[in-house]
């Protein structure tokens, strides 16, 4: 077994690689080439939960590794206040021939990278080609990765950042300006102002109540809603769900765990056919994606186990090639 730290994961899974890895995984998901039980959650005190995400690529599929794995992830929403990631955990990867555990790695950074990579995959497929103005709603760890991911797939020239705490937002902006010196990166005081005229909007908060309303978004905008991962949380309101062309990562998890989609279904604002397609169907050419330049496209990202599995396999192969990680004899 190889054990990989966060530093190893960072070296093995750069964002541009992660985008391609996730795109391949999402095609496999929509082609029915992965076994994806729904994420289960265990309450461990207060608002804290343990998330359990197993998954497998089905054997005998050309181009897919014969492997399966499980992610154990602590979801502690108050962690950033103490200087920790809100997502801490481990991923265990197994080979498919004998079922042997062959790698274990820190799952916090891997989750953050693959989540932003999934938004980038959707943005590349659905946002207008000339999209230049990006709004980030949230200024934490996911905002950092989403900014990098959006830079990889669109020629971003202006970034607006909204954060719950001005000090956190301003610190994020200072780091971003140092990294992307030729891009205008500015603070915004409220979400409504920040999204006006934006081409791409990424919501990356842990909010239990909507922070973005449907009436605020201009025609032609592409949205990545990626922060809320449990049914009790929602970053956008029902109007936003109903108004947009809705694309998802995996229908089964969307209808079971995407809080704002569930609310819109239960209120009768939409039915299940409101989901245009899974992003894997768009990537494979089975659906055309965006209809017109004026259409609002919405990618509701919950994250699926296939993304973690593909990312973990990529980390393992890169670690073997580069001699990274610590070998542990079973």
C-alpha cells in the first residue's frame, strides 16, 4: 500500500489534470459504467457529520481501471474558523482483481480539487465561449480552487468576490491578486451586486439558506452551485432552479440530496424532467447542452464517488511514477 499526504496529492493532481480526469469519470457515470451508492451521512455531534462514499468502476469497461474505493470524510462546517478545512478525511483505494487495498490518501485536498474540477468541466461545456467576468460567492478553500479551475477553462479578466466575513474575503483577494496579477480581482459587498453582469457565477458556501435568488441573475449566465452537499442546505432559491436550464452530475443523487431541487420538486415548481441532462451526457454528445446565448445554465454539483475514485487512481499512478508517498507493507 502507498500512503499519500496532502502534499503528495497536490503534486499528483494538478488542476488541469484533475479536469480531464473528472471529465472522463463523468462520461463513465452517465454511460452506466460505475456503481455509485448514494452518499450516507452519520451525525457525530452538533452540525458535524461523517460522510461515507463508496464507488466502483465496473469491471471489463475499456479505458477504465479495475478498481473500487471508499471515502470517509468529516464534514465540520465550523472548521475554517479554527484554521482547518471543513472537509477532512481519508480515501482507501482497492484493486479489482483480488480486492487488495493498494493506496490510502488524505481526502480533504483531493475532494476540494475534484469539486472545482467538476465545475470547470461543466463550465467548459456550458458557459458561453466568450465568458470573462467571474463572481465567487464564498471566499474559503473552495473559492481558491474554483478560481484556479475557472482560469483553466475560460479567459477570465475580472473577478468579483463576496464573503461572509470581510477579513476572510480580503485575505483571499490579496492571495489571488498575487497569483493572478493580470486579472482584476475586486471585493463586492452583496451577492446581488456581485452577480449583475457576471458571465460565470460559482456559489461555494455552506449556507443552509439561499444566498442567491433567481431574479438577480442576468440572461446568459452560467452558474456552478457546488457548496451545499446535504439536503438541509441550499445556496439558491426555487426561482433560480425553475428559471435555469438545469444540468446535474448524477440524477439519482440530485433527487435525493440536492436541497433546492428537492424543495422545487415538492412545491411543484418543477418536475424531474426539468433536469436537462447529466453533464456526462453533454460531454458524450448525447445532449447539446446550452440552447441559446441568453439561456441561464445551472450545474448543480453534489460530487459523486466516481470523481473521487478516478482522482485517487490518478494520484496512485502518478505517485508510483514519481516515487512519492510512503510504502506500507500489508
